[in-house]
């Protein structure tokens, strides 16, 4: 008696599986280094099956950006429920951003270091714009900002969050990570005014004075 043939995976379930695996491959290898063969192999399907669901590597990559972008947006929105004042929100937000991108290895998809098409770059910009407005709205909820101001400030904050994530990743130990988090939190919340001023009497004379 022969065993029954395995049932085919429903189309939507298969598509979700392919998208999840493509996200893992793209985040590990980057856009240029990833081929449709790589993704098909990871999913255990043939390349024609992959093309039944996604018309090209580019269109698949755009959908991957959407998946990662939604995850990052969810992290940003979750900061709104964080207890405490602005400094607490900023600190937790920077920490969670680092933890998320470190876990997903997804920051490389949004750093602009990949050579991508105009369509892909446009989608990256749209995701970053959405994150910028959300992030600025959460971190500066105690200030009135226009949409343009929010977008500009949000982009700056995302750049700072990216830098912070890299510094936390490179830190030698928890003590160094604490210094990074405290410094960046102060910079966001209070700017240079948040740091101890130099005693004018002990400041080194400038070259012009010398």
C-alpha cells in the first residue's frame, strides 16, 4: 500500500513562508548578494514556484522592506506606552531599537549602502519617512511640531538611533554600553545644554589668544 501524496500548501500560506524566508536571506546577505535561487533553495522549492508568487527579486525585496518596516514601526509605537518622562522614553527607545535590529539584522536594509533600483529606494524613503514622523511624535510629545519639523527631526533621531545601535554592538562590556546609552539619551533630550559646562576660568586659551 502506497503512502498518500503530501498535500500541497495553500497558496497564501506558501506565499507567507516564502516572504519570511526571503526576509531572512536578504537580511543575512543583502540585496545584491542574494539571488532568487538562494531564496528558492532556502524554501525548498523550485525557482518557477517562487516566480509564481513574486514577479522579480526587486518586487520581493520591496515586500520584505514592508515587513521589516512594520516591525520597526511597531517598536516605535510601543515607546508611547513607556512610563516615565522624555529621558526614560528615549533611553528605552534607543535600547529597544538596538535590540530589534541586532536580533533581526535588519538595519542594513535601510542604511542606503546597497545598490538598488529607484523603486526600491523610493520604498526605503517612504518607510524611513513613516518611522521619522512616528519617532519624532513619540519622543517629542511634549513639544508642538509641524509635519515637516517632525520628519526632519525624526530622520535625525533615526540616524542617531542607527549610530547608537552600532556603538552598542561594538561596546566591549556593559559599562561601555551604559556610557553610550546615557550619552545619547542626554544628547537627544537636552542637547549640549545637558552636559556639564566647562569652567571658563580653567578653559584652555584659544590659538587667537595665544
